[in-house]
């Protein structure tokens, strides 16, 4: 099963989304807008039978999984 990871990170005063080596061209004014968009992308992948997750890179360099979709679950979940 393919596994897609969407990373939400801040770049200056904007927020971006990266999946693998692909940077999405859109930038967002705040973290919550970027999270909502990343979750929407991940839900599409999940609906197509792929495992997907949304991870946030925090200012201290830590990565935390914020949302996950698996075909074994009935849908996504916020943690």
C-alpha cells in the first residue's frame, strides 16, 4: 500500500505543504489554513485506498503527526 505524508511547515511568515519532494505552490497565512488544505489532500488519497497522514514541523524541528487516514479506519481522525 502506498503511504503519502503531507508535511506542513512554516517558511518565514507563511505556511507551506510538502509531499515527498513536491512542494505545493500555494502558501497559507496561518497554520490552520495549511492544515485544512493538507487534510483535504490526504482525505482524497485515503478515499483512493492509500494510507495518508499530515505531519507538522514545529519551530524546534520536531515533527508531529496531526492527522491520519488508513483504509482500515472508517475515516480520518485528529489527534
